[in-house]
C-alpha cells in the first residue's frame, strides 16, 4: 500500500469511527474516487485496533471504575457505583451480536452497495437531526435503565447496515430517550469498546484461519493503527468539547451532502 493511501485511510478511519457520519461511506468513497486497490482485511483490523486503543485510553478512568464496580456487584449481588453503567454497556451489545450472527451473509453481500450506503447515510442522518431537535436532553448516562439499553442496543444492531454509522444511530436512540448530547455521545463511545474488541477479534480469526495466510507486513499495520488511534483520540476530545455548542445539525447536513455525492457518483 502506498504511504499516502495508508495515512489518509488511517486518519479517515480514526475520525469517522466516532463522528456520527458513517465510516463505511467514507472508506468506500475515498478509494473509489481515487481508483485505489482494496486495503485488505489485515489493514482493516489494524486501524480498528487503533480506534479501540484511543477510546480505551480516553475513557480509562471511567472504564476502570466500571470494571471495578461491576466485579463488586457480582460478589455483593447488588448495584455498586458504576456497575449499573457497566451492565448497560454489556447488555447493550447483545442485539448487535445476535444480528451480526443472523444476518452476516446479507450484510456482507446484498447491503454493501454504494446506493444502499447513500440512502442509509441520508435517511439515518435525518433521523439523527429529528432526535436532536425533539429530544428532551435532560438525563445523564448514569440514569440509563433497561428500556434505554434495549432501545439503544437495537439501534446499534441496525448499524450493521453500511452507511448507518454505529455512533450516529446509538446517539440518535439515546437522544430520543431523553439523554443529553454529552451523555448520548459518552454512552455511544463506551458501547464501542466491546463492539470494536469483538469485531477486531472476529476479523483476526478470519484472517489467520484463512488457508494460505502468511505473515503480514507489520510496519504498515503498526503505522495504520498509530495514525488511526491518534486521530480517533483527537476526534473524541474535540467532539465532546464542541458538541453542546454546535449540536448535531452540522453532521446531519454533512451526511445529506455525502449521501447525495454517493448517489451522484454511483448511479
């Protein structure tokens, strides 16, 4: 892979993984516009490892407290500190795991059309704007209950449709349930930790279980993980700092433009 391609794709993955604008749409559009070859599964795994490292590092204190209190809640059989939030994150990934197993073949074949991605980018972008406009925005992430977990978890399963944006659809559902913008974003980012870990583990299994797999060239993979991790960390920080000031509508408008560009280019 050309070093320019590596840098651009890594940074693009890091930025779009956590912004509500759909990483799949960007990672299809950029190579298509430039006539680049597919970057390959090994590179996809590397940049996802980078983004996982970024979110874990950024929320390290919260994750440490959640893990500690979750362990105590198991031993004491009661809610302890941040254990409720930890359970919400763990149960929130169940729907996407079940949907991924059930619809894996459909998602990887029938739904990877640029036209599907374009319509999903536009449609779920409008839904994000509606939730941001109509949501009460009064609750923090520590108030999340089982109905919230169920709704947000189902929304995350919908993100298997390319172009939806995992972060975008989970923020949409959280805003619709009355969470503040900050709480919706923070819970979405916490939800990404087990999702990225499981997806990366599954992709790694696919890579190394494939017949004839040889050792990857580690230099580009390490750089890809590093670039995506740094850009993802910066993206999370800036997004949370500016979110209350700018709201979701800049991302809604961007999604409409991006979806329109995809439709124009591929139809």
